[in-house]
C-alpha cells in the first residue's frame, strides 16, 4: 500500500511535503517518514528492473552502477533524516503515554483492591498498598515530566544506542517493586497503634525475611552496571559493532540490534517476570514483611542473570577479511587484478547488526592502498546484492599504483578489518 501510494499520490503531498513535524496534521513526521520510505522502495525496485537510467550512463555498466548507487544513497540519506525526525517526535510524545500507563496501573490496582475486598472487608494493608502505589505513580509521573524529551519514565532504560536496555529494564523493575514493598510496610507502620504490631512490622524488614529478594536486587543491579561497562569496552576495543537506532521499541528487550530474537535476553526477561509475579503474590499474602522469595527461585534468577551476562560477552566480533579475488563475469578470461577491475572481498561481519538499511550500507568504505573506495549499492528486488555481510564488490580505481597493496574494509560502525595484501598488475 505504501509503494502504491508513493506511485500515485506524490502530487498530493502539498506544501508539507511530508516534512512537517508538528504532529497535529496528517503530514507529520511519521507520515513524512512513511512516504519517504515508500518513495525509496519504488526507486530501488525501479533501478533493479533497469528503469530510470539516463542515456548518458546506460552504455557503461560501471558508470550506471555508480550513478544508481549515488542516487540511492541520496534517497537513503533523506529517508534516514526523516526517520530521525520521526524518532525524535515520537520520543517527545512518549512521556504522555508512560504517564497514562502508570496511572492506568494505579487504577487497575484500585479496582483489584476493591473487588477483592468484597466479603473480606477493607484492611489497613489495602490502604497502605494504595498509598504506596500513589507515591510510586506520582514519582514516576514527575520523572516522566522532567525527562519528557527523552521518553518520560522510560528514559533510564534507554541505552546509548537509543534502544531499550534489557538489563536496565529488569533492574528498574526490581527496584520499583522493592521500593513499593518498603512503602507498603512504611504505611502500615505509620497506621499501627499497637506496640507489638509495630515491632512485628519492623522485624519484617530483617534480612532473614527478605534475603532472596535482596540478593536478586543486588545481582540484577550489578548486571545492569556491568553490562554497560562490558559493551562500552568492547565497542572501544572494536570487538563489538553498535549502530544507533532511530527510536526505541518494546521488541528491543527480546531481540538483538538486528531485530532477531536472542535466547539470552528472552530467558532473562521471562524468568525475571515470573519471579516478580511470584514476589508480588507473596507481598499481597504477607503485607507485613518483605516478600520471602524462596532461595530456589532466587537461584534460578541468578542463573538467568549469569546466562544473560555470558551472552553479552559472547555476542559480536570484529569483522574479518578472508580473501580478495578478481571478480569474473561469464565469458571473461582469467587474469590478474588490474586497475578498473572489480574485486570481491570475502569475509564475515561486514554489515553490523542494525546496519541493513541503505543509508548505513552506503557508509561502508574499502581502503585499497591510499585510496578510499565507497562500496556501491547494487539494488535487486526487495533489497541489495551488494554489499552483504560476507561479500563486497568494489572497483579498483586508477589512482591505485601497481604493486602490492593492502585492502581493508571500514564498516558502517567505523570498525576496521584486518589488512589483506593483493598484487595489482600493470
């Protein structure tokens, strides 16, 4: 539908041109980004079918390939710019949604308390739970307003790559739950009039009662800090490639940077969510003490956290060139590499996760001796045949001097591969 609209409705964009970011009209940032993507897809598929080539370059395969690559690069840059504008506008509006979600949770708790009080009667523990939820909701709403330009209450769990961080989300969930549990005990303690009841509530905060919860809280917070350090060091050491996203998405909690589901993240979120539900039920049943999370369940959460951390250590890797050969088409004679020839660079890790868009692919560079060659985009229906994660095809420019030269790839993340030496003949 988007492609058909781009073909048929280009004249209906009007003065906005899809670039308005006010958010109050149908031609806002989201609409502008959608139309830019649709127009790019039409152009890419048209070039893949051999349409739209000017007569001046149609006679030369290398010239037409370079012209198509430049046209697609310019269109991709426009799509990327509109995507960043749409992401910024979406992020600025997110704080309203987070505030609504927080107060929606408070209303849901109120309804659950009211329905479960039928027959059983209203207790001081229910009042303390509602007051604690009111305090937490108020604090989150205030945080949403102060960080309204960065996603509201979700700002602490958005990483430096503009994605939701799984480790931070799990740690924040446990921090909020423990804070809520302590506020419930504080509310009950404030309302208690009997000396024995106050002593019982204070003893409910002893470490022996909540050792499991405290241990899990300490571990998940340490994991959140350690993962940030590990990722930062691996990026600086060029052992991990990170590409920023246009905006955070809920799927980031369960997927890698390329949008593929990862076992380490999924199991960490799933087990932590189950443990939180169990702890919440224990708090509802025993509101006079910290939830006594059984050590068996606590150990399961710790194993899940260790698995997640090991997954962070294992992911990624530095791109590597395995070989460089002369590109040969059907009917060509075998010959050494000369200037003007196309070469195939075979290896792994050339396209980092999340760098599959055209604007990212167009940033890839091959350094042949002292000359930097931008990798041309070769469109096919539905994508690109060049570059790929394991194969790059680039021409050898005439500025390269004959002799032994080093070939090196610089990925869209700025990471350099190893150097591979080839012989360029006269």
